[in-house]
C-alpha cells in the first residue's frame, strides 16, 4: 500500500496534515514512502444534527417499510431544496487512525421513530474510488482507490466518485464500512440482498448496513438549500455547477443498502434505503507521529 503526505483545510485556516493510505491511480509518487512507519489519530465530536430525509408524496404512497415503521420508498435522501430538513437531537464521536484504517464511530440521535444508535468498528472500501486529488498540475487528477479511510479528497459532483448527488466538495475525512444500527434498543438490520442474492455483512446476529461518514465542507446555504453557481436549486443534471461553503464544516453520517443493480423510486435511485443525517457543530483534533 502506498502512503503519501497531504494537507487539507479543516476550518478557519487550520491545516490537517495526515498520512493517508490507498492506491493512487495516475500518480508518480515514490513507493519508498510505504516503508515509513507512522500513526495518526483524528478525534471528532459532533452535535446539532439535521436529518435529511423526505418521503416523496408527489411520487406516490409509501410502498415499503422496515419493521413496519420506517419508510423505504419513495424517499428523497438529499432534499436539495431543503423542504424537509429536520433538526433533531443527537451526537457523534469518532476516534480514527487513517493510516492503519482502524478506529471507532459511535452516534446516537432521536427522530419520530424513536432512539437510534450507530456503531462502526471495522472499515472497508466501496466498489468505487474513494476520492480524487489534484495531481502534478491543476489539469491532472489522481484517483484514490481501495482506501476505506481517506483524507483530503474531492468527491461527488462531476468527480466520478460516488455519483452526482451533491456538488463537488472537499472532504477532510471520508470513511466506509459495515455499521450496526439499532432503533429503540432493538437491532435495525439491513433486509436488502446485494446483487449476489445474499444479505451483505451477514452474521449469526443479523445483517449490517453500508456505513459512510464524511467530514467535509458545507454544501448548504443558511437557508438549507443546495444551490448552483447561478442560484438555482441543485440537481444531478448540474453536477459540475454546485456551490460549496469552505468556511464551514459538517459531519455527515449515513447508512444504506448495497445496490443490487436495480432502480428504485428513491433519490438516489440505485439505493432501496438511505438514512442520512448531518451534524452541524463539529470539533476536530488530530495528532500525528
């Protein structure tokens, strides 16, 4: 595995300097860097979450629920117009080593369905790249792959990483891996088979969700709307025109099914279930040696 040193802006001009793992496609970096033994710890405390989840009544009635309580379709999990953003109570705590790809994530929050918990102790890369970085010149781009805890990358928008569901934004930290979720003290398992026909991350006690956590610059204005550079409400056809707010950071946490290749009536359509919250008050500390 190749390791490289990059610095990124966390907030207010504070630089986060970390070694990051992953294979850099299109990079001419020296492989000798992989012999360096280093470690890092990123600690994050986050509060003031907002739930981003809108049942699309204009599409039709809810066609499926999990546990007969949580709607799965048709649901808009990005709500670019900010119509249904719901401030809720909750908090999250992360302790992460992005070099060793180890750490813990704990979160809890409440909504109309009850009290949720999120637990993630292992990490694995998604099927797509985990971000891009500017290469030797502004006209060259390096894809980062096979790195479940990535630092200082661009995602979404027109990057080709993760789909055009948001504007292109800079993430100081991007994390993937299986997550255990509970609702009101009971397991909230993933009931959706992957393309193979089997339940993902399945064990004797149940099946886990695909977890995804991002520490990133803000993509919403103070009015909650995701906009384009011309002032319109963002949508996926305007992937390269989105506005971001680099003077603000947030912690985004989501858990979702693993796509099976079919389309749903959700946004995004490749997923049968997404639950997405964004913590707006974030405190970050980092140590590197």
